[in-house]
């Protein structure tokens, strides 16, 4: 596993370079394919339309990720007019 440096955001709240890279990659893809829809990222915050919003936690379980544990995932949801329309959990280390 690569050595991803971490940054302490607040008490007991870490963000790794992986959080930032994954969020940037997924956000870019979503904006290219769904430019009219909003985006809420754990690291970058909210932008765009609030009727349909993609919600992303790029590395859900950052502390586990930083410690080299397998218990983390990428969490993505699509919310339309306040209702969940799609939820995706990708846990690459659980194969």
C-alpha cells in the first residue's frame, strides 16, 4: 500500500492525500457526465444545483485507511429533491 500522508483537519479528524485525490477524480467525472447536477464532497463542500446532488465521502474510514487496515470504502449517493435515488458503496480491499 502506498504511503499516503495525512493532515489533521480538527480534533480526531484526518484527511489523507487519497481523500483529496479520490474526491477530485470522482467530482471531475460526475461534473463531466452530469454537469447540471450539484455536488457535495466531504473535502470540497457544496456547489451547483440543489435539486439533484451527488454526495461523496471519498475515503469513508480515513483513519483505518491511514493505519493500513482494510475497513474503509468510497461512499457515493445521488439525492433528487431530498430523496435518495442511488447509493453506492465500493470497498476495494474487501475482494
